[in-house]
C-alpha cells in the first residue's frame, strides 16, 4: 500500500513518487527557506492553541501521500471495521459472556447498559494503522473520544501553502484530514435522527474537563457551530445541572439539547459523583449524546481478541472473517491458558515468553503509547519482566507488525539531513465512513506525539468517495422505538 510499499507501480503512484522527489529537491535547494517553513508550520499550530501536555506539537515538512487506490481501500476497510465494531457493541450489550470478554469495569458497564438508544454506537472514531505491502494493518481503535482531526486539517492545508509544496504541485492535492464543517454536519445529523431530538435548532455543548490538551480543537468546533447561528460552548461536565421537571440539561440559564462528548468514559466513570447531574441527564433527560457512552465498549484492546480469535468467528459472516484476518494483527488477553495461533494450539504465556521477536505487549485500556513494549526492540530479560507486569495488569499481547519507515528531511544550519523515522497513520471514521487520515512520525518505534513524536501532512491524489462521509452526515429517518441501535 502507498507509494513506499506498492508492488505494482501505477500512474498515480508514479505521480506521487515524482511529487515527493520534486519536494525533497526543493528542500535541498533552499535549506534556509525549508527551515523557516518547518518552524512556521509548528507556529501555525501553536498559534491556534494546539499543544500536547503543555508543549507545542512538532509539525514536520514530511508529507505522506495516499494514492487513489489507497483511499479506495481505506474507504472499504473503514466501513468494514465500523460495521464489525457496531456488532461487537451490540453483542456485548446483549450477552454477559461478551461483556466479560471486553474486560470493562463495572462502572463503565453500567454506563453502557443504561445508555440511551441510537442508530449508531460509534459516530466518530479513529482507527490507527501501519501501512504495509499487503495493505493497512489496524493496531487499535479510538472510538471513545478521537481527537486530532481538525488540527490535522489545519496542518494539511497550511503545508499546501508552503513554497516547496507548491513547487512540487502538492497544492493541487486533497488535504486528507476531515474539516470542522464535516464534523458539524455529522453531529447535527446524529441529533436530527435521534428519538430524543426535540428542537429544530438545538443548543450544543462540547463537553470535556477543564485543562484537557485538546480543548483548543474543541473550541474551533464550537466557533464553527456559532458561525452557523447555533448556541455552542465548551463546558466542563461538572458544571451542569439536571432539572427533572422538564428533563433538561442546564449550564447556568441555558438549556442544552445536544452534547458532543469529548470527555473520556473512564474519566466520567471515575468522577461519577462529581458529574452525577450530567450522567442523569444523559440517561433520563431530553438530551442527545455523541459519541454515546456505550462506544467505549469497542475501544478496549480486548476487542481485538474477539475480532482475531476463531472462537468468535461464528458471530460474523465468512466475508467478515476473511476481512478480519487481513486487517488486524492477532491479539490476546494475557492469561494462563491455551489459545489458537496461526492455526495451531499454543500455551499462551510460555509461547510469548520465548518469542519476543514476534510480539508486542500493551495495556488493556491504555493510550498514548504508555507501557507499550515492542519485543523486537527489547532484550530477553527486560521482555520477561515486562511480560510479568502486563499479565498482572490485564494487558494484551499482539502480533508485531513491521514498522513503516518514512523519510524526513531536517535542516541543520545550511545542511539538509535525511532521517528515517517510524510512521503510523490514523484513519478517521465519521458515522462509519472513511473521512481522511492523520500522520505521525517518531524516532521511537512506538509512534505517538505524547512520546516525543511529530505530526506530518497527509494528502490524497484521488479516490475519495463523493458520497461517503457527505452522505453519512445526512440524517436517516428518526428513531421512534426504544430498541438499541
């Protein structure tokens, strides 16, 4: 997949390769200009308020180009994964065994079971993957509160204005990441088709705890909604009041009808006493929540065991089982047991302990790359120690997917230095449809901006569905029944 990994060159791939070569040549022709442009991208994000853990995000002039074939494949894959995750949520809500398999806490389980019904459990998502010769391999699913789309779109479009990008013709390409307008359209569509929708023009609260690093992105979404004439504000969930007499969610004197939830479900569960009025309103009030609370059920890494174990194949179609095998690496919860691996039975812990080069250890509910251990980059004694820790902390083991290397050009004084970094991409899903990508690079093979990585522009040469996310952002017929979606 993509220009760095395709086995069969096509005209579009050749065009992409030519653009990258011309871009790198433009960088080398004028290192000073390139250094200033590189700093300018970081400043552009900083000036819009984008930071991670109090630090400016590092934006790099190292574009990743997706061909039309890449985009069409991602469109199919995102649709498939979204459908699979919706099925997993439905199975968990109706099966104690499935809920136990997910390994969520009792508090999160209660929030999910009491969630208001809606057609989709997952309105917005990001599926992180590594591009490989055989296509994308999806490592994890952020379906609780995916971030990064709006700032990625700003990065993509800002990069296209740089002289080096224009000289290479990249200004004519399609910026991959979704716009704030698309998110607004989808949010309003989710509201209008919901059984709890009571207003033609709802007041909108974008809800997260004060101090969250993604608040600037949320404020941009609120600004866009206000420009359309909506009341829209970013509000801490601890500041709401629920009035049972009119089933209303209030902040001060203003009633809110639509919540764009950015607060993580585990945080809401952990602070459930402090946010009790907010949670009561979601359960009993006339307020629509996007993403629904039950979306978290599909975000636990244990979901990947359900999707990669033969024991659960009977719940899916033959075509879905083939797609799962192609798209997702083998994943298991770390427990003392036997399981299937590559068509044969293994003793899980002893097999993983003696073959670190094949596996990755991950915390079951972690994020941000924290406590991820890559076996191929770990010595034997350290691997055994970290395996023991992962078992005791309900971690998972995942098949190692070869890292994708991405060439970046760094300017040092008057010199241009070529460096190879590790790259991962995140495919955004809006109402189950592919809506673009975010690109991240790092010298660390565990790629994440929280671990010192950077963000890169992602541009598309074509292949985008003209009806996919646009159609997804149009409301379906409003629900009138109480059944779960």
